[in-house]
């Protein structure tokens, strides 16, 4: 089989690393890819939302499967683009239809879906600039903290959690009237704050059956002790110690099954990943958000724990025979720690030479924001490398990742030294 992965981050390098191990694989391409994907696949300089160029490449190179990494191509309708074209529909896109992608593309759509299908989530209301005054009144009825979410895609920055009522009102006005997040905040969802501990559960579905992949917990804040600004993710751990069999059974019965059944009832075509962001509230799971692709850096701990052939599972998705495929998961712990550029998540410099990656032997260094320049690997993003390791427990896996990170260097490199600090 010939496979094309869309994307250029650590998630896509992890996909490439895993798919490259498949006995079913012929040729693997990544568009646009990075310095890490170049070591296991052929990079192709095509933007992830240039559907015409992607289609031409697929036809010229006899591509069988497209694995979509980031959300933008899904929300813009790449599945529909291929499935509705007679010349392209034989190429399987692992990802939902444009309507299905609204679970991530619109917070209001996701909330309405959850309420309709009795999926536990926080109480909410949605507002536009016209209903700003009603938004103020709704905030006044809530207890702090106040949760404001831009309805559309805002590159992971569209969620605000505020303790002060006046500040919440000001931010609501900034979002709705002053376009703080552009088109994404033309509508804002305000919801009740859920107190608990977060984790993510990942599901692969062929539209009929599903497989629950390993769960993970990621760490979004830049500073140790979960302080400072939100980032795309500074590290992740799988499995999650508090997600025991009883809790995960509740997740499956209360959330996963109603989600898959809800998609079928609403006639939403969905063949791909469902990333369920959860809050464990005193042992009860609540959905914070849906994403319609794998998370990053969670992918860098989830895929290493899957022992099965990933391409075989994707073949099951495409042919709607996923229920007949085996999913085998290692009981080892996987941890990843993200090395980032100085200044991230605010202004940072690119083009810094990365040294020492070739010295890493006890971990897997997934490239997140890198590029090749002649013989050198250079930084090319805020999040640069995700260093993943196995261990019999969290402590052992993290020790390996930190030992590997000590061998790597680039100017102003930074990483959190307390990933997993809040877990037993």
C-alpha cells in the first residue's frame, strides 16, 4: 500500500514511525513533513489544505490511504472532496466528513450534539455580538471560574478560564465585538466550570464499530506546576493512573457508545479518530471537548503503546471491517517530554541548529518543529522535539526521556522537568 500522511508535527512523525513498521506498506509520503519524517518517509512540499495538489499527487503516485494529522483539512472538507469525486473516491481518507468535523470546528455544534444524545458535559449557552447583553447576564448567574470558548478553530488558543466577573465580561466583549480570535469568535460558548482532573480518550471508528485506543494525559501550561501560558502541549503520559477499569467502563458506556451511536443516528459519515477531552469529576466522566483527529503530544505516547499493525487497523476503517481487526496494547508506560524554543508560546526564533539527537538511544525523538538545511537539522517551530520513552512505570519512562534530553541541545532550549507531577 502507498500512504500519504498530511501534516508536519510530532504527531505526524509518530504516525510515520508507526506506519513505517507495517508489513502492508509499500511507499510512505508525508506532506509537508519535517526533518524527522524525512528519515522514515518521503517528504512532499504540499500544503495540507491544497486539496487539488493533494489529489494530483495521490493519482500520480497511486496512493491508497490518506492519514490526516491536523484538523484544518478535515474541517475544510477533505473527506468530502475525495469521496464525492469518481476519480478519487477509491482513495481512503482516514478522517470524518465535513459535517462530522464540526464536532471540533464548532463548539456550539459539539455542545448541541452532546445534549441531543445525553452525553455528560457542562451546562452552557452560546452568544453572538447581538446577544452580548444576554451573555453578561448569563455570566452573572454563574459562579467563578468563568469558561469562555470561541466557537470556531483558534489554533488551541480560543478557550479562556477567568476568575473575575468583570474580566470575563470584558473578554466576552473582546471576543464578540472586537474579533479577538477573528472569525472563530463570532460566536462564543460560555459554560459552567467543571472541577476535576483532565485526561484524553482516543477512539478509532469505521462509522459502525470502534476501538478504544490507550488514554493519555497531557500538560498544556508552559511553566512547572501547571503555571503560565497555555501551549500546544509540553508533555504527555499513558496510561493514566486514575483511569482505572471502572472509570474507563463508564467512559465507554456513558460517552463513547452514545457518541458513535449519535453519529449514526444523525447520518454523519465518520471514519477516523474521535479525540474526547474529558474531566474526571469525582469519578464521573464529563466531555470538555471533542477533537476529530489525534492529539499532539498525546499521539507520541499513544502510538508507541499500540503493538498492532496500524495500517491493518486503517484498512479496517476504510472497508468497515474494524471490528474484525485486533488491537493489542502494551502494558508498559509511555511518557513524552517536549523541548521547545525559548520564548514559546509567545515570540520565538527559528533556524537554531539542533545537536545530539543522534546520541539518543533509550528514547524516540519525534520531530515536531524541525527542518533540514543541507546536513543540519534546524528548529522550525515553537515545539521542536517530543522525546518519548517506555518504562515499567511513569518514573522509569520519564527518567529515560530526561536522560535523553540532556544529550540534546539548541539555543534557548526549554522543557518542563515536572511532567506527571500530579499523578501517583
